[in-house]
C-alpha cells in the first residue's frame, strides 16, 4: 500500500510540479559597508528573473 500512496502523490498534480521547476532559490553575498562582513540575501525567483536580480547592486 505504501508504494501505491507514494505513486499517487507523485502523479496527482503534475501541472503544479511542472510549474515548480520554473522557480529558483538565489543566494547572493552582500558586503556590509559598516563592518565589511558578508551577509547572504536569499530569495526565490522565477527562472527568467535570475540574471536581473544578480546584476543589481
């Protein structure tokens, strides 16, 4: 039964699973002007907007 349940979950919503592949988690290192230490800015973006996000200062 467990194998059937896992298969049912996988095939249940294929449209949503296909749409989820279009999103990317982007992590960018940002240097603090005050201390000079690096912090990380994490966002989840659509794959078409990744280059635009990384090119921003």
